[in-house]
C-alpha cells in the first residue's frame, strides 16, 4: 500500500512540475540570470507550504510512513559540507536546467536526453557512498 501512495505522490509531483513550468530549462535559466521571479515564486511557495504542513503534522502528532514521529533534524556545526554540496548541486542544476526531481519528470515527459544527467546523478550518489566515511560530516 505504501508503494501505491508513493507512485501517486510522484505522479502528482510530476503533473505539478510540468504545469507550473518548473521543469522548463528556459525558466531555470531565467532564474539563474535573475530575469524572472517565476521560479523563485515556486520555490518560496514550496518552502511556505512545507513549513505550514510540517507544523500542522507535528501539532496533531501524525507519524511518517515508517511510524516515526516527525522531528526537526538537529543542526550541524560544520559549514563546509553543506556549502560544497550546495555548490555542486547548483552547478549541476544550472548546467542541466533541472534539479534531481525534475530530471525524472522530464524523462517521463519524453525528453530522453535526461538519461545522461540521471546517469551522472546516480554516479555521483555512488561516489558519495564510497567517500562518505572520509567526509567531515
């Protein structure tokens, strides 16, 4: 049953991403060139919606799909790991015009060229798994 919920949530996510033009390479480039507010509006809406929903979920004591209580993660004292990760993520995002979620949405929409960045994302995750024990956090 959990898998059906995840598939349904992924389908809704994909539809919303396509209809809002959040998977459009042109919209991503507009954002990185500070030429339009469109993507910033989507991102800010997502942050506000997430904050509101997490607050409500915590107040009513709802648990996640694994039965765990939803908690805010502890803060890290190191700045290097998130900074380097953010730089790598931003470079990949600006070069492909898509962050990880929209990569799959674009592939599902029929843009087969997105197999290439998906392959490199999987490679990056694999390399991270190999070197994770050596990273500062």
